[in-house]
């Protein structure tokens, strides 16, 4: 059964309500709620600036008659003692035959503003309108609604009109019992004519005319194609904006609505396409995309072609087929140029730019040669284009990209801030809703500056304030970042709980699922490394082998974790070669400066681990200087720590101590406990070194040595504390060992024995826990 | 009229046999008709309706077949021989594979359509078939006939009928769009020639073959002849057919469509068999001829006594009321029919006409709804819907639905007529004329189409042309004042005033014939609710005007007075209506015009007093006030002057004479 194009029982009811409004039945206080109720069901969903927040509150198109009661019951009408609902229901039940329905529509013209001819004719006929009669302008929303309804009704074939009538009857049916006032009206049954003929329900005549009303599914009756359009548009909007999938129950509903009607709307293919895409169902996504654009072609909307290509390119890239993706996007760009579609052109260029940055390796492999020259030039070009065509969305995104570029190349932080604030200003002025990416960038910026607190605050801001409007992708990233920050301070369980709290429905999208899976795995991996649970580490490393479709950032973090595991397990040559190759790769791909610095630091760290710290001097120094220039504070502190270690190694304890004194407070503030522990351990080493330099022969020297040893012990305790909190077993044990040695040094054998016992106990406890975990 | 139990059983058997025989020959409508009639018989004692069919009491035989009808042994034998082939042919027919059905029994080398399609097939049939047989392959034609010879009449009928239907179908398909270039008369049923040739041979051979005619082939031959406009011969064959097999309603219906006037009916009547079917035929035909006399009603009552629940007969009753413009009664009958059989769509188009005229729009909407629910692709349904839209003044949509009705059945009479009305409303006179013309071609007895044609030509200012059509309409409805008024008006327009006056007087007579008229399907409600003895003032006024044109002022004035008199109605006594209730029509524009005319007339005659009275009445009624006031002023002036004249006669006598000289 075909669904109606536009008219539904709800629309008829709304017409009745408009009639009431025009007759000034509601009191003036009730006018605004009633009008907004009517309009909320008529005005298209496309979110303009003013309504963007409102459109999030989505109006159900198939609303039941109950909705009218909810709105109308509370308002008094100008007739004393009656609510608007009473009058409304009365009018509804006065439509007591098919003919009355026709009359309703043919009399709609009376509500419109009189034209001059009308006025003349009426004056001639002596028609006098009541003073409080409201006439609707033809172009007002209500006027347009009325005219559209009238037109659509005229277009209806007779049997379609009948279908509408039956739908209206079943829609109205529940109201018969609502008030006593309409009882006499409702008692005549659905049709006054039938009642006049003395027919009741179950008489054969009644059965022929209205018998089919009984078992019919109401939902399919009350949705028109127009409503469907609105609904699918909303779905698309959600899909595109949030990047999520169609929820299960919604999907079921859509299927029941669309299924029996046999009407296939173009948008439904698009919805299916997005859904399949997000579900990671590559083939059906392609299938649906092609189907959608085939139908779009049919309606001679040639304009869609470049968008089809654009979608295809994005889809290909998403599934890791970069070669095809490049081909598609190139064609998109050409077509968009041909068709002078600046919007599409600029968007595709921007997307291409994004792609080259995100997957440089893969693109190179796919044979892509930069189209926009250098990255910076590309961004400048896009920026000017966006300004020219007033594409604020693109402009904002480009500004953020520039800021990112600044960060990645280690340029001045103030400039990055400047770009970001420009984007933010644009965001507020033009309401382009790029809060998600902006917040994330800001959070990154602050975490690079080592102000973790503000960084996490930004993530939470995104999660709390822009949850409704930010894409799910960005929300997940924010959650992931929060989880990493938590894991840094040793709150692994909190971090994991945070990731687990992501609603299950998000996992239905393959990309998101992979991201979350990797995040969770990474945190677990880090914990396992610290706990020296090598079985688990091997397991996790096997599972988390990144491929081309993984987020590049995560890929790097995973490699880092792999390195640290290698180093910890003493597989130094392997670690060294991995570092070398990775560093080369990063250099080739012109990677983020943070990653490159981190490689340098790891290298220096490796030298330190193999007991050859001095060899890492130049590396550490370079890392420190780059990190300082680029204001990569955490890296800087790490590098400084390593430098101090080197200084310790060559006996420059005082200098090392000074360096460490300078960075430890900041790093404490930063909250990365593992870093703090390392720094404290170095500090302790340095104190011990100082103590060793002190001349024990002089009383002063002895005192100073005692002070230094105490200091060392104090630092060891601090380090141990930190290690304990991040569950770094080796670190903790090392500190316990050191404590035991210190006690021995002091000659307190018993204490030394105690510390040794403690060491063993801790170690064994850790082993046991691993055993439990394995079991 | 009541039947004995035996007769009743006999009738039952006959009808049952008719239903079966018609079904066997794929005459579905006739079968339906017979079966409906069969079930509307009151259940008699013999059929044992109390015992269940499956109960051990019944002896395995269907209860309603008390005794079988005797069969023709030759036919029975032939039928038995070809029963398998017959079954095949019947199923093909039921699957609407008409050509295939025909091919089961007939060889494929039948002579095909005549060379000149526009010529009337009836006259050409013989020559064409013979010519072909002579010129072409005589042996083959012979062979064809011989192969036919060996068939039972049932199979032959089925085969030829299938051929006929196939031809009709193709004809409709070739006609393409309704009112398109190919529609109407251009295409013909090309199978008619072949069928006619075979049947002709068959009938010439019949007396020598020793076979008994069964009536079915005669019926088919009649149809073919009627299609060829050879009506006398067709009538003859139909009469033969109903003699041989009276229970084939289709034959009666065809016969009825050939009867154009009451005289013809009376002419045909003696040659018909004497049985109940003839009786029903008489009623039906009279209804079709708008003869709703007391006698017909009585006859109908009698037949209804036998078939108390027959929807067909009830419909006839309703239509009779409809023809006499007793809409309430007709509406009531239809309404009850609807309640008893809600799925019935037959004749609902007539019902919708009634509702249209009565202006019962909600009920019409409901009827349309009901019909559409049952079957939206029936011509009747489309007509009902079209009527509804017409009543809502949505003429385009109405035309669309009438068109759809015609696409479903090109011979659906009321749709043609109603579509004509719609075209008139849409000022598309040419289309209207074509529609009406087609309606008349389908059924020459449709007075509404004739009247519509006349009206349309009047719109085109072709009055003498219109006159012809109005006369046809008036001939069909001699007791409808509206028709006569139209005739009179046309006469007036072509300056035949005396004829016009005569026509108007007929209208007056016809108007007084009906007790209560209520307008017609043209929606104009003039003259509605005229009580007994009231003459239509409009007619009177028109007569007066015509007399005025003939310069017969006395007659004219008399008719004007008469017009005026209708305001009051007749004197009490003769038509003693309710006391206190006004009997007349009251003040209408027509009577006011008559009053104004009279006032002027009296003024001209110098009867100022009466002129004054009339003019003042006009002012009181508030009609034509301006003219009346002017008249009053004139009268006053004249009266004043006359007074002055009277007074100053003597004084001014001399001076006037002087002035006259000067």
C-alpha cells in the first residue's frame, strides 16, 4: 500500500487547530504555546543558526493524538469553562463524514487573507466577518501550510482521500472517551451517515465501509512521504554530524514503516549507506552509495555526481584502499572544477590535505604526489579560498589545521594559539559548530605544554557541554585522552572504567570499536609492562599489531609501548634497531616533532639502560633543545632527566642535581608519575653521588654526607612511592634494593635485611598477581 | 399473482437450470441475474431448508433440484463426445484467452473482417461472406462449415461467443483514448463477419439437419445482427431465442434495447411467449421507456410477490419512482438495498444521480466511499465518485472519473451523459456535444442526453438545431414539463410563436400531471415543490411574452394575470390544502416581472388606479424597486395632469387651441 505524499491524520488535526486559532478560540495566553506546537510540526528540520539547539530535540513525526491533549488541556478557551482541548475535540468530531472532511479542506481558503476580489465579492454578498477572526497571510508559515494542504488534497485521488479518512478515524478514535462534552457527538460513531441509516458496528454495511479499520496497522497510515523525508533527513543529519550508526530500535521502526509501503525513498539508500559504512560493511556501503546516486541521477540532479565521488573517496580511504581513494578524489576535484562547485572543490581539497597528513606513508605508496605543493601553501590556499567563498566551516577547519601544523613542526606556540582563537571566534560568530575539534586541539596543546589539568578539563568540557553536537569520533578521542591521563597517574582501573563506560551502541561502528579497542589494549599493555607480566605483554602486542587503518597516533603510541617492553626485558639490540628504523621513518614522513623527540629520548634512555649513558649525551641534549624550542615540556623534562643521569654517570652530581631541581616541581605538577619516579630516582642517584664526593674525614663532610644520604633516602622513598602508584614493579624493587644498600651502608644490617625481605615480598607479590592474572 | 407449489418448484428448476446453462456458456451476467432471482424466491416447503445438506436425512441429492429438465438427445450425445474439449475451451474463456477458446472448436480459416469497415456489416455480411466463398476458396468455406456442423450447439455457441468477445476486446483496444481520434465508430468488431457467416449457414441448414434449436445461437445471431444495425432481423431472432429458451435474461435485455418506443413494445408484445419472464421483461422495458404508470407498478407488485427479496425488481421500482421524480421514495428503496446488500454496486450510479438531485452530499460521499471500498474499478463506482466531485463543483476531477468509467466500459451510458454535463459546466461545448452524442448512440432512449444536446446547441445559439433534440427529449418524456419548456423556448427563439405557445401549454399540462415534481438531474430547482393545481408561473409568463410578440395583448394580459395568480394559489375548496398554509409560490422574480408588466400595461391602458396598486406592491416586495418607483412617479404625474386637465379644461381650452395653431 502506497503511503500518502503529504497529508496525514496529524496534519488534519493540525488544520483543525489552525482553524481554532483563526477563530480566536484560544485565549491570548494560550496562543504562543499552541502556535509553537503547530510550527514545531511544520517547519523543516534543517537547522538554521537560530534553531540549531532546538532541532536537537527531535519531534516525532508520527506523534499520537495524545500530543494534542498534552498541549491543549492546560489552556482555556475564550468560551468560558471550556479548555481549548474541549473545543478542539468538538471540532474534530464534527468532521463526522467523508463529506465533512472534504468541506474542511474546501473551506481552508476562508482562513487566508482576503484578496481584493474576495473583499469586493464579500462586500457585495454582505458577508461580515467577526472582529476577532484572524486571517493568515499567504506567505506566512501557517498560510503556506494551509495552501499546501489544500493543494495536496486536491491532488488526491478519491480512494486515496478515502484512505486518509479511514486513517483519520482510527487516529481520532481514542479521544471518544476523553471528555463528557463530546460524548453526544462521538456517540454517533465514526460516520453520521451510517448512523442516520440506522447502522451500528458489525452490521454488514458498516463492515464494508469501515470494517477494515479494525486490524490495520496504524503506523503505516499516519506517516506520509513528506514526513518520511523529514525523518530521513534528520537521520542523515545525525549520521553525518555525529558519525554514528542508526540505532537498532530506530532501524526496526524504519523498516516496519518503509517495508510494507513499498515506497523507496532516495534518502533511505543514503541512510543505509552511512549505516553500512559505519558498520564497516564495505560492500553494502558501496552498493547503497551507488544505488542512491543512481536514483539521484534519475531526477536529473547532475550536481550530485561530484558528491558521489567525494563520498566514494572518503569511503575508500576509510577502508584503507588509498589508491582508489586518490583516484576518486582526483576525479572529484576535476568534476567540481568543471561544474564550478566551489563548496565541493574546497571541501575535497581540505579533505585531501587532511588525508596526506594522516596517512603519509600509505599515500606515498599509493603513488600520490602532492597536489597543493607544500602543506603550508595548501593551507594558505584553502584559507584564502574559504574566505573568498565565505565557507566559514572550511575556514575554521583550516585555521585549526594551521594550528596543528604549527604544533607538529614545533613552531611558536603563540602562533598556534592565535590560529586557534581565530577559529574559536569564527565558531562563535558564524556558529559553525567545530567545538569538538577545537576542544581536542586545545587539550593537545596544553598537554604538550605540560599542563595536564587544563588539558583534561578541555576534554571534559567537550564531553559535558557539546556531547549533543560533537561527532562521536571526537567524543571518543576525548574519552581516550582522559583515560590516558588517568593511566599516567596510575589510575589504571579508572581509565579502563572510563573506556568501558562508552555506550555499547558506539561499538557498532567499526572504526570506533577499533579505536576503543586499541586504547584499552594500550593501557593494559602499559600496565602489563610495568607489572612485568611478560606473558600478557606478548599476548597484547600480538593482538594490537597496528595496520594501515589504525589511527596513526595510536600506531605511534603502540610502537612506543613495544619499545619500552623490549627495553625492559633487556632485548636491547632489537630495541635499538627498532628505534633506528622508526626514527628514519618519522624523518622521512616529516612526522610530528613530538614523536621524533620521543624517539631521541628513547634512544638516550636505551643507552642509559645498557649502562652507557654517556653515549646518549648528544642525543639527549638534542632532544632537550628541540623540546625546549617547541615547548614540549614533558619531553623536555624527560630529556633533562636523562641529561642529569648522564651527568651523574660522569660524576657531575652537583650540576645534575641543579637540573633535576629545576624540572622536578614542574613534572610533579604535570602528574606523570612514571616520569616523576624516574626523576626522583636520578635525584637520589645524584644525592648519593654527592654523598660519595663528600669527604667523610671531616666532621663537616660527615655531616654533609649524612645529609646527602638522608636526602637520597628521601628521594628514593619518593621514587618508590611514585613507582608503586604506577605499579612499576621493577622500579619499585630497584628502589627497595637501593634502600637495602643504604641501610647496609649505614651498617644497620637488620634494617637492610628488612628491606631485602620487603623487596622479596614485593617481587613475589607481583609474581603471584601475575600468576593470578594468567589464571 | 400467486403461484401454486408445483409452479413454484417448476420455476425454481427453470431458474436453476438457467443459471447453470448461462454459466456453461460463459454468459456470466445472465447467470448472475438468474441466480439472484432464484435466491429471492421464498424458501418453499419442498426444498427442506430445515434439514442440513450433510445430514443423513437428505438423500445425497441437492435439495433444490426436484426434477431435471428434459434434454435434447442429439445435443446430449454431441456434448458428451466433446466434453473434454468443452472443458478446455471453458477454462480458456474463464482465463480470458478468448481466441484460444474459439480455436478449440473452430478452425482458424474463418473469413476475417469485411474489406470496407465503415459500411454496415449486416448488409455486407452476406455479400462479403458469399463473395469470399465464391471468389476465393469455396471448398475451404464449405469445409469450415462442415467442421462446425458436427459440434454441439453449446460448444458452437461458446466458440462463437468467445470470438465475438475477442473482437469486442480488440475493438476497444483499437479505440484507444476516450474521445480520442480513434474513438467512436472508427473501429469495428472484425469478428462479426465471420460469426455471422457461420451462423447464417447454420440457420439455413437447420431445418434439414433434424436438430432442435436451443435459443442460444439465435441470441448470439441477434446480437451480431443488432451490431450491424439490422434491427428488424435482430428482433426476430431474439424473439425466437426467448421462445426457445425464456430464461436467458441477456436475450431479453437485448430485445429491450431494441425497443425504442411504447408503440414498438406493444407491437412486439403479442409475439412473445406467455410466461413470467415476459412479464419481467415488460416491466423492465417499460421502466426503460419511462412508463411509470399505475399499471406497471401493479405488475411490479405482483412479480415482487413471487420474488419478495429480489434486488433487481426493487431497483426497477426505485427507478420507476426516479422517473416520476419521486426522489424520496427512490432514495429510500436504494438506501434499504444498500443495507441489505452492501457489496452490490449495480445501479449505484442511478442512486448517485438521485442523491445528486436531492443535494445529499454527505450521503453521496458515503456512497462513493462504500463503492470504492468494494471495487474502485467498476464503471458504476467511477460514476458515483464523478457525481460527487461534480456536486462539489470540481468538474475536472469529475470528468476524470467519468473518463475512467468509460475506459472500463465504453458502453456505459450514464457516464457519457454525465460527462457531457460536466463539459457543459466547463464551457467545453464541443466535447459536451460529442459526449452526449455518444450517449445517444449507446442508448437512444436517454432523454437526458437528448436534452443536453439541445441545451448545448442553445448555448451555441443554434436554436433550430437544438429544437430537434428537445423534441426528441420531449417525445421520450412527454410528461416532463421541462422538456416542453425547452421546446417552447426554442420555438420562441426561431420566431414560431404559435408552436412555442403550444409547447408551453403542453408543459403546463405535463406539469399538472405530476403530483409533486422536484426538478431534474440538471440541478435547477425551479418549479420545485409545486403543490397540486399550481401552474408554473415561469411557463405562464413565457406564454404571455409569446402572445405579446404576436400582439395578442388580451391573451397576454390574461396570462400575466394568471402568472400573478399563482402567488396566491388556487381558491380553497377544489384543492383543499391545509388551511392556513399558503398554497401559492409566493413572490418570485417571475411573478414580479409579470406584475411590473401588468402595471405598465394598466398604465398604458389608463387604468392608473390598478397600475398604482401593482407598482406599490412591487415596492413593498422589494423587487424591481427602481422601475416600480419610476412608474409610480409617472403614474402620479399622469394622475396629477389628468386632474389638472379636468380642472383647467375650460380655462385653457381657448389658449390650447391657439397654441395648436401656432
